[in-house]
């Protein structure tokens, strides 16, 4: 199992999806058990949010690795994650 967009889940094992700025998340690529969206030339915000949605649906744990000078799409990414989790927990 390696990091990347198409991770496979091993039965009984919780994947850890890494959220953060690209520079902070890339060290987790290839580390067993971590799901990291790699740098993609065709990356879009919608692709990123769909990736998070799939991780939520699988029941992944999340590791937020960027904590300083957060800005840009990372703020939207975390907001989406938190809002989706809140909404899913109130169903």
C-alpha cells in the first residue's frame, strides 16, 4: 500500500488521510497506511473535495499537518472536511 489518489483499503485497517499544504503532506507519500493526494498536473479544487469525501465515506482518520500561515485552498479544504463531518454526524 502506498500513498496516492487510488489507495486500496486493507480489511480491518483504518487509513489515515493527510490534509495540509502540499509541502507539508508530501513526506507521507509512500508511507504505509497514509493516504495523500499527490501533486497532480490536472489537480482541481473539486477533485480535492471528492478525494476528501471518499476518505470520509471509507471511515478514514485524518491528520492535519499544516498549522502555520494557513491560507489559500487549504482553508477551504479544512472547512469542507469539518462541515461534512458535522453534517454526516447529524444524520
